C-alpha cells in the first residue's frame, strides 16, 4: 500500500496536525495485510516538520517495523526531519528509490 502524504496537505508542520492525520489514516491502516508494506510518498510536500513527522511516522514505525518504507525524496525539509527522527528514536527507517 502506498500513501501520498500530500493528501494531508503540502505544509506538514504541527504536532496536532500529525496526530490528526494518523488518526484519520488508522481505518485505512487496518485494511492492510499482516505482511504488506506501507510506502510513504513525500512527493508534493513543501515543508515537513519533525513534530508532524514524529506524530505520524514514529507510531507507524513502532506498529509496522520493517514493513514501513519511506520513498526517497529530494526535499531538504523531508531529509532533515527523517534524519532527526532517526537520531532521536535511535531507529532507522527503510528507504526505497
């Protein structure tokens, strides 16, 4: 399954908005098969803050583990946020081309 984060907006900046996005996505998440991967697509995102990312991506990483795959992004905001989250959480995300 692939989710395009731009469906939640192109400027993803607040902790509250990240939490609301995760809650909105939970019903879709429950339709996934146990061994299915969830690909996160950052295309179309302008700003991606650590607070939004922490509220949305960190719980998904806890829940899905290696079945959570982040698609590569050239966006510096996305890259910096992912790097920071990995350092804080001391866990690595899986990336795909």
